């Protein structure tokens, strides 16, 4: 799967978690949502970094 697709899916997950927290739980789980968003962000950064480094090593 392309890197942009993976990153787009992670962004959709982050927004969905926030939407569910606001609509269903009325913002009561802000700490948990913030933690999950941070974990997803770190996963995206590590994935992008690994793909970027692999692309640089393939080119030259």
C-alpha cells in the first residue's frame, strides 16, 4: 500500500476518534482521545520516516 494511503487512513482514524468523543461521550474521554491521537501520530511519523529512508537507499 502507498505511504500516502496509510497516512490518510491514520488521519481519518484520528478525526473519527475525536468525533466519537465529542458526539457520543460529550468530551468526557479527552485524555484517552489525546493519548490515542498522539500514538497514531507517532505511528505515522515512524512509518513515514521508515519509508522515506527506504526510498533514499533505493535511489542511491
